[in-house]
C-alpha cells in the first residue's frame, strides 16, 4: 500500500465521507451485536465469560452462530476506522501546513477521559480507553516515514500473533485450572446502579485486561487503516486493493466461523483476536466497493451514516439503553429470561436498541451538527487548548480540523461534501 498524492485524497472527499460514515455506523451497531449477549445474560459479563446461561438443542446452536457472526469482526472494523480517522486528521493538518501530531495528545486525553467515565458509569467492557492510548502511540508513528510505519505495522502484528499463539497453546495444554474466586454475578440482576459502579472499580484491573491483550493488534490495525486510506482503498482508484481484501476476508470467514463454533475456548480466542480482523478488512472492502459505485447513499445508508457521524454518542447511548433494559437497576429483562427464550428476546432487544439509536441520531442531526458527546468533546478541547496558551483563534481552527470525534473527517470541505449531506 503506497501513499497517494494529497490532491487525490481531496478529490475523493465525497466518496470517502459516503463510505466512512456508513462504515462507522456499521461498526458501532455491530459492536452491540456482540455485546447484547452480555447484556441479556442474567449474570452479565461474569455469566457470559463463565458460560453459565446454557441453552438446549437447536437454540444452543442458533445462539452460537449468531454470536460468532459478530464476534470480533466489528471490534476489528471499529479499530480500523479509528486508524483511518487519524490519517484523515493528519492529512488535514498537513494540508494546512501544521505540524503533526500537534495538539492530538489533548484529544487522546479527552478520549481516555470519555472512556473512563463510560467504563465506571456504564459498562465494564468499554473500548475507548484502549483506543485513546493506541491512538496516542499511532499518532506519533504516522509522523514517521512510510517505511517505518510499515515496519511497525508488521512488527506489532507479529507480536500479537506470537502472543495469541502462546495463549492458545497454554489453553490447549494446561491442566484444568483451579476455579478462581467467583465474582458476584447477582449484581447485574439484583444490584443497584451504584453497586455496579463499585463492582467495576473494585475489579478494574481484571476488566481492563483485554485492552492490554489486544494493544499490539490495535496498533497494527490503526496503522493498517491509515495506510489503506492513504493508498486510496476507499476510492475509485482502490479497486485492486479492495479485491485483495475481499479475497482475504472470504477465505478467513469460514475459518473464523469454524474456529468459533467448534474450536472450544482456544478456537474462540483465535477467532475473536485473530481471523476476525481479516474478516473485518474484507467487510470494509465490501462496503467501500458497494458505495464507490453509487451516486446516492440510499435510505439505509443515510440512517447508518447518521449513527456514524455521531459515533461516540451512539456508542455510549446504545450501552446506556441496553443496560437500562437488561440490568436490575432498570427494567431487569435479563433476569426474567428463562430457558430458550433468551435467543429471540436478545434479538428483539438488539433490534429495539438499534432502532432507538438510529432514530435518536437522525432526529438529533436534523437540528445539530454534532452529537452531544462530540459537542462536549470539542468544547472541552477548545477550552483546554485555549487555557494552555494555544489561543482562541488557533483553538477554533484546531476544532475545525478535529472533526466531531477522533474518527471523524476534519475539514469543512469534507463535512460539507454532497455525500455528507
């Protein structure tokens, strides 16, 4: 993947916005397709990890298939989208003659704070904190040469694969471990919102292990996303790249499904943190290929684009709504599920939450340019940069360059393109 001239990137602005906003929307709602099974488990994340909510007969396989369809794929896609967002921000800064990464560390710090609040108050499986740290590292990597970036991408990918292989071998060969001290699973069904907050704080190290485990993979996917964007993979000139990604994804998908469905714990680890990333790259290519050949985005595309334009707000909202529906401090739906009703109810809850998120994004963007979390994020960034001496006018220009959130387009031209409208 070689870089293309800046002028070429500017020329593909409309196509990029059309594809990227839809891809962000797919990634956000796709992460919910994985997490919804955690929400509807009567014992929450504890029960989901321990596999205590077992089903019978055909429903067991329906649940496995539905879970595996989303397992890791949209996490990978969302990670790639963050990398693309970084490349867009860097391109905007370079086009204006500004140094990179410039004030990006402040943006990463705000994203980390967003994630911390989300982790403590909403869900223990937040990804924003990990993305903030990864984004900070990759922001500096993107300031290096193309050759250095390529080396870092492959090096971190190899490190991740090696670590993943060691973990898989340990799972397959280690004797049956002593059962760990059990966490209290009843908090999800019977506990108050305050008790869940305390539970997350008490077990914060345990709940943050995944972010550490996937750190190398996240760096590799961030850089891969940035390089794909620079190579024009989402524009008309990127057909050859998209074909290669589609072939790789098509090969990886049946392997991924087989590992997740029949490979036990080791197979699930390999699929979620291994093959799923390749499938995500294929999914990105598929969506980009679909939209690069169309002048109009369509009704479904517009609604997905709404979610993508306010991705942070949509991500937080869907977790708040799902928590309120499923946990004991809200409607307590998860605790009322019995037997095989879990699968159809979970699908129903997922569709209902998606409908709420899509409707909210559509209605909100009819009146405002940014989502509520994006607005707060930008106002905080302006206030911080002004306070540390950047200056009001410079902070205002930085706000225009930063976009609605860390994955968004930067320039006014990008936001006002026909595709964005």
